C-alpha cells in the first residue's frame, strides 16, 4: 500500500477497532508521539462514554477521556482528547486518540483526490500513546 505524506500525518486510510467494531476511520489522522489522532467526525460516538478521568501533559495540556463500550464490554479510558490543547499541540484540537487494546492500523491509501482540502478528505465512516 502506497501512501502520500501530508504534514504531520499521511494520506493513508487508518482505522481504529476494538472487539470487532470500527470505532474510527479516516485518512486525516495527525500523528503525535506515535499516536494517531482521529478527527471527531471520523469517530463513531455511539461507542464512547464520557469518563471523569483527566490527566495533564506538560506540553499538550489537560486530557479528557472516554470509555469505549461495545455491547456489554467496556474499555475504561481507552480514548483521550485535549479539549483545549496548548498552542504547541494545536494540531490535535478536535481529535481523539486510542490505546488500551484498541488497534489502530493502516487499511490503505486515501481515496481523496490529490490536492483536496482537508475537509474533502473526511472519513468513509462518519460516525478517538498514552501521554
């Protein structure tokens, strides 16, 4: 699979799955510290439950968490986001990353037209490294 590079991310399609369910899919991920941050509109929010957990990263800011819930199974705090990231981490604004057993894998090159604006490279599924 050949993928083109774009800034901090790539023009590859990435998918996040847990317990056989697609949680997110996009060719517009941003990679920070080895973690793919998916745009919120690429995440199937029906599988996310708000968590009371918050942590602080010295350079990104305060993170909020979601518990991933698929059927009766829950993966506590398996997704995180920065509601107001620091200026140094502004590229992850409005994005969600995963860990704790959630698999994030490249599934192919982007289907977007070369030169398309970011808004045109939205996920096929329109439905989130530890710091």
